[in-house]
C-alpha cells in the first residue's frame, strides 16, 4: 500500500488526492488530506466571494473526493508551525507528503503610510467577510466602513470582488453565508464611493469580463470610467491582436465611458447611490494620514513608456478615503522545515519533486500555488496536481520500501494533536445550518476557532 499525506484541502490538495485515486499504476493507495483548519475546501470556502454561488458550488465536486473511502480528511492539524507537525516528523508517518499550502499572504505596496489604521490587504478583508477563524471580528466591523470613500488598489478579480462587496447592499448578501458581524457592519457601512485604481492601462488589467460586468449589474450602484484615462492606453484605440478577454474588457469599459454610468442607473438627487470609479494610470506613492489613521492616497500620474510599462509624469492626485485595500497579488509563505525561494515565494522543485540543495528530496512534493506561484484559475490546479502525482508514482516503488505508521492519526494524537475528521466537519455543517435557521437565513458560517471546534466535537448534533 502507498500511504500519502496531502497538506491542504483546497482545490490543489483535493485535485492531488483525486489524481492519486484515478491512477492505475499503484492500485492500493490511501490518502490523508490534512488541513490546519477544521474545515475543508481552502479558498473555495474562505476566498470565493459569498455572492458567487456558482463558483462556491465547486465544493460539491471537492466533497465527492473527500468522501471516497480511500481518503481521510484530517482537519485541525497544522504542519510546519510552532503548534503543528514538522515536515521531518510528518515524513515518518507516510511514504510521501504533497504540500498544497497555497500562497497565503499578500504583496505589499511598500509606500509610506501603508501600516496606518484603515489600510488593509484585500486578503484580510476577504477573510473577514468569509468568516475565516484567524480573522474573527476584525476592525472592519468597527470604524473602517464609516467613511464615504474607499480605495482598492489593483485591477484584478480580487479587487473587483472586494469593490463589489463594498458596493452591494447588505440585503442582497443576506441570502449568503456571510457571518452575522460582517453582515451587520456592511449594513451600517457609510461607504458610497469605491475607487478601483491601477498604475497601468485598461488593456493590462487582469480582471475577467464576467467579473467586470457584474459591477455594472449591481442594483443601486453605477460605474464611472474616465474616457480620458482610457484614451491614454494605445491599445484602447487599436485593440486588434489583443487577447479576446482584453478586447471584451475594453468593450465593457468603452460602454460605461460612453454612457457615463453602468446599468445600475443614475444616482438619485441626494446622491445616495453608490458609485464605483475605475481609474487607470495612477501609481500609489503614499497613504495620507489624519488623526492617526488613513485619510487618503496620493497617486503619481503615469503614462505609457512605449515599452509595455509606464513612467511617472511628475503630476500627482490625492483621493480621500478612510479605507484602503491593496489587491496587488498573493505571495507564498515559507513553511518551516521546507526549502523556500524568497524571491519567487515558492518551494524549489522539479516537476513537483521538492529540491533540497538542488537535489530531489525522496517523498516530498508540492502542487498548487506554492509550487508554481499565484497564477491561473481554480481549474489550473488540475494539470498542476497531475504533473506532481505523475512524479510521485514514478518514485513509488522506492518510496514503499520504507516502513511508515500503520495508523498515522493515532500517532498524531499521541503527539498532542486533536484531529477533526470528516464526521466533525459534518457536525460543523449542521451547526452552521442551525445558526442560519435561527436567523431566518440559509447556512451561516461560524467565524471563530472556539465555535468551530465546539461544533466539530458535537458529533451527535
């Protein structure tokens, strides 16, 4: 029997488990899918926006893999941290370990004022409204939403997601699994204007057309685009030859620019409607301070440099805001005990085989963003996982010669850990359904560690 641990229960981890189940070279495979959290699904549960129900339904296909009799979900088991299991000790329990730990932090702007209260990563904001237990009742619930203006720096799908949540009415989110505290805070939000700002032009923005169009479909909100900023982009006037998604994006922006508003309709006389302003060719140079917190962002106006980049023009523009969210990309975090490339933010590897001092380390593998960096969509993890599993299977004959634990979970418990298995996760699901019913809603996420672990232990629920 080939015994494999997959560290991470998000799409890359589950697709790795699925590839192991579907192969025929090694007929007897047992897979333990470990996760630091007591809940499965990774960014599908804690990263996909709550109003994207179709994408969130991907949990159903991930669930089918985790419910296979050859797979065991092992939640509440950290790897590499001070309270978890070291990679060296984990290797004692399994023939092979595949690390699918993603890219869990965000890239910094590296500008003055970035650490001021009111300045956050979009990752943190997403975790807050997604009920990630590491965040809980964050400052967003207190004072970050009490200003009229918010700035989102970045022009990718994450930026569009957080802007949409800020501009969407709380009543529209009541049918989702947004936790109570976040829903209450969003209902009380005074934000009426959201600026999405990129340092380059619209042809270089990274959002998908579907996400972009959703902004114009928000009830009670309208999208504003400055035609002069669009015209600065040479590709805007001559889009032929651009990728199809870029051409579609430019057409959407062109329509908003010509109309002066998105499909949400004009603001009422009192200015109550929310506005989403898409801005281009603005590079953040400083977060402005007033009263000990963020008061706005100073941007340098940029212009195309003729070589695919931009250069500063020497002009500046300030945008007032009490909330600034940076959405300029994810980055992998070093897992103690594994080699790490600090420049790329990934684990060094060859076709998924972890490299230690340039040499493949027997029984250690990577898949997903920690392998290739934060690129691609959810489906990209399938081919990535298959490549890694192919390498693992090539090595299987040698790996299975090494004796491993007959019952790894028993050993983990001996080491002082308290794994949450699939029955515990099902108990959490039932508790979240009960919570939702008590609030007159569908399932509502439990947002804190004590609540999740209490629910997991109550398997008789």
